């Protein structure tokens, strides 16, 4: 009779064991830095028992409930085990299950850099310039954007174009500080982004006047033509004059018609307009002036026309004798 009862109990325990099974879920893949959330099962609504999640790799207990959450900060492959304990009046039953977690690293980037720019450089094609690439393998297909800027100064789709949306005169002399960001999601849906600084400098305002001068007045001091930049803004800058066009048939050598007085600061430039006995040198001279900001390297040029005319002659009629 005792043997028969023991067999019944063993059969019942086997039935309970067969109906009771821990389930840790399938193997998973995650990106480093993400949070892993897992829900295990094994106990019914009316069952009495416990759950325990163990990190087999690091030999630590993760949770004492069916759920555990953990931010994954290590790139190593992890193994997790679920232990479910079920208690009945027939005894205590234990079931185990486990899964493997593969941890994928985030995309990294190679930033090729953007040198400081001048306003007159215009828009920058970030895609064509290969400003940044995702690694490994120099993967293309990044998306460029600007954080907290609506609208962004970068076009919304490839090719991504960065344009300054203010005028040259609105840029501070120390340069506009801005930020370019780029992001990428790889085949594992791992996402990463970076932001890098960029600086845009204004180009100097340059303006020349066109004038008429008499040949008899001698060499013309070209600084008299300059309206902008003002005299106070020019010291320390890089100035240059050159003659682009001279009167046809004048025989003027464009590379030597301007002389420089290096004893002054800034240097003084003079245009040789010829002497009274050189009528061939009368006419229009097209002159270009360029000014470069020494700190930013940004420059602008302007042109003007210098009209060289002969000295007017005054002829008096003879006075009447009476």
C-alpha cells in the first residue's frame, strides 16, 4: 500500500514538474548604454513561489522578481539565468532557463574638420566635403543637423548644406560661434552622434571712390580713394593696390605703375599718372584695392576708376588798348 502511494506521489510530482517551466525568453542583442528590460515567467496566477534572475557572467543576483532592468555598460557578452521556485503541498519544485545577451558597440566617427570660414566663402556642402564618416569602414550616410535650432542652418536632407542665415554685417568681428552635429544608426540600430564647433568670420567692408585727377598734380596717393575701412580700422591689416586696366596705347606697365612708400605705417601707394609731356597716359585707370583682416584672414576687394586729365589751360583775350 505504501509503495502504491509513493508511486502516486511521484507521478503527481512529475505532472506538476511537467506543467511548471521557467521561461527566460530568447537570446537578445542590445546596444551598449541601453537599458535591458526582461520579463520572465513560470508561475501561474495562483501559484506560490519565487523568481530570481542571476548574471552568470558576473556571478551576481539581478532581481528577485519576474522582471529585471539593467543599464548595459560593458561590451562583453553576458549570460543571464532565471530560477523559478514553485511551492506546493507536495513539495518545492525548481526550474531554470537562461539566455545570452550580445552587446553591440555604438558607431564612432572620424571628424575631418571644418576650418574657420569667412562669410564670403558661402555655403558649405558637408556631404561633399566628407566632413565626418562613421566607423568602422568609413561608412557614409550620416545625417547632419543642428541642436536646438529651428529652423536649422543645415538642409534637411542629403546633400547636407550648411549656410549662415545672417548678413555679413551681423557677424561679430571675433567670429560667429556655431555647432555642427552629425548622427548615425548602424545595422544593429545602435545610435550615436557628435557635435563639433565651427566659426564664421565677417569679411571687411571695402569701398573705393572713383575720382578725376590732373596729370600735372603728379603721382596720386591711392589711400585717398579709400572710404572703407576707415583709417582707424586699417592699421595692422594687409592692404594692396594693383592696376587692372590702363588707357589703351599708353604703354603703361601694370606691374610697376604703382609705387610703395614703405617708410609709412600703413604703407602709402602711389599711382604714376605720367608727366605733362605724356599725353598717352591720359585716360581711365581701373584700380583694385584689397584689405585683409589680419586676425581672421578674411578679405574683400573693390575697384574704382581714376580718370587722368590734362591740366586745363587758361587763355585770356588781349586787353583793348583804350
